[in-house]
C-alpha cells in the first residue's frame, strides 16, 4: 500500500488472506515518497517468490500501475477512499491504464480490498487444489450466512 493511512482499508485484504491460509506480506511502498523502494520491490517480486500483488493506494494512485509496469506478476489495484474526492480520484487513476500494462481494478475501499484478496485466492487456487477447496468452503459459508428474511435486530 502507498501509506500507513491505507492500512485501515488494506487490512481487509490481509485478514481474508489469513483466513484462507495464503502466505502474504503487507508493505508500505509509495510510488511518490519511496520510488526506489517501489522499483526494488516490483523488479524483485517474482524472483522473491511472490505470485500475485495487491496494490492499494489513494488520490493520485500511481502505485498499482507503476508496479504492473515493472513486474510480469498479476497486479490487482484497490482504490483507497480519499478525503477530497471519496476515492473517485483513486479509482480513475488506477483503472485507466493504457493498453499493454494491465491492472485488475477493484471497487473503492473495503469491498475492493476484500475482493482483491478473493481474486488473488482464485488465481492461486488454479494451481493449488487445497486452496481451491478452502475457497469453495469460504464461499459456501458466506452463502449459508445469508438469511432468507430480514430481521429488525441486524
Ligand atoms: C497515497 O496518498 C496513499 O496511497 C494514500 O492513500 C494517500 C494519502 O497518503 P497520506 O498522506 O495519508 O500518507 O500515496
């Protein structure tokens, strides 16, 4: 993520990865404030053993696109909700990649972070049957939790 301030959003991705038993690392890498750190991380991510990158950033959110430019790994971008423009700036700056360098862009905020983790899990599950089973189970549990009628207590 681009900043400590993104963690409140991005922790929802980390928590789901934890639940699904997927090894992961959470790092602060800013495209603007720590460009050398970004270069080093993105260039070395594949050889370091990473298989999918989730990049969350807000405002002028260059992190996902710049990361994707420097790695062949799949990159999922999470637009963090900004104070000034409610994350619409983040969304547009992540989603509008030029043809040739893709970033899979998720929804703004918590839902995007959670879905980035689920999408990463789905990618990894293609070559990991045990993970595929855990993901199926997680989805079945989610389905079973949905009541048929609404309640006043919720
Ligand atoms: C972006 O700027 C970060 O991803 C963050 O969402 C936003 C604001 O950062 P802070 O000023 O809160 O550190 O680079």
